[in-house]
């Protein structure tokens, strides 16, 4: 069973992501509401996929958290990271590329867009957990 970490400060967004993925396939899911919680869960659970918001409380963005995850020796194999944000991609392009994230999905998004994004990510990078 694939482990997925959902990181968003809005509980309703976490619920939407969790329900979408539960409908698509059974995954083991954990949730965090800020970057510090996310980093701790990555150390503890080693998820294969992380859905990460950009704007998080606590002083660390999702993009900075992604950069830190990419440098964590305990995060092996390195999880795939999908950045989910309401901010336009063009405003985040340089930070996104520097973060090492694998995919960007703009909010609002539909459930099928999320499922297709995950499927295409794994089709491109292997280890297909097709939702």
C-alpha cells in the first residue's frame, strides 16, 4: 500500500484530497497542517508521495519544506512531491524549480485532474500506483 502525506493548513482541502484518493484507490494517508509537521512525518513514515500546499503557517513554505525533504537522508527513497497551490505557477516558477518538486497542480482543481496528475507523474517516473 502506497503511503501519501497531505500537507495543507485548511482541513477542508485535506479532506477533499483524502476523499479523492480514497475513491481512486486505497492508500495509507497521513496529514499535516504545516511544514514542521510534514518534515516530522516524512522522517517517521517515509511516504512515497506528498501533496504539499505552498502557503503554510509557521514561517516555512511548502516549497522550502520540499527542498529540505530532498536533502533528508532518512527520506529514501525520495518521495515524489506534488505542489498544490492557488498562486499562479508563473509567480512560483523559480522557487518551484529550485525546490525539486515533481509536479504543480493549481487550485481549484477537480478530482480527475488530481488523479490524472498522479498517474502521469508515476507514468513518467515509474513505480505506477495508478489511482
